[in-house]
């Protein structure tokens, strides 16, 4: 029974460690921290899909989105009177938002220290939490490391005992 537990602890630990970067970090929206709001409006999600860990998206510029989350196609009515259809990633809109009006803002996200700023849509009430994000990432990584270490140490004890003759 111990062998099964230890064998399961190793992949669970590795999955938790990877989940910290592919699930936890994207959830908190650290890229939006300190970014300027360039437009305000209302979005109505028309179609949504849950995707990950790497998904094709046209939000903000036809590239892959890393992490698990909702990607929605939405019709956005900006306060300046313009209307456009955009893809919204990062679970800012979800399947529950299809057909409903949601207040949104467009933030200018800086992807490479000033040389590549791209507009991305966020819920108007969304606030990125950088400290909470990194604290959660560290806690999830630590938990994953502990699970994997327990599994490896248990397996090494089991296999080292089997190789030593009992007197």
C-alpha cells in the first residue's frame, strides 16, 4: 500500500508544481498590474471556450495563451461610440457571461519593458493582485515539492530495503 501512495505522490507533486505557473499565476493577472486604462465600455460575450494549458487566441495579437482559462469572443461597445468584436482571454469573461453585458476596460499591457505594448480587455472591477499571486505560486510550488520529495524518499526507502539481505 505504501508503494502505491509513494508512486502517486510523485506525479501529484509534479502536477502541483506545474499548476503554479499554468493555473495560479495567470489567474491573478500579474501582467495588468500598474498598466494604464486606455478605454472603457461594455462587452457582451457571444461564444466562449475553456482551453489550456496552451491555446491559440487572437487576444491581444494572434498568439498562444499559456495557462488554463476561458477565451471568449465578445462584441464590445466602447464609451467613445465605437463597436468592435474582440477575443477576450484570461477568464475575464466566462461561459456564464454569454449574452450578458459586462463592464470592461482596455489596459495597455507592456510585454517586454516598453518595446511591445498591447491592448487587452479586462473586467472593469478586476484588480490584479501581484503579492497574492506570487504568494500563491510559492505555496503551490512548495506543496508540489513536498509531495514529490515524500514520494521519492518513500520509494527510495522501499527499493533500498529490498536490495539489502535481512539477517
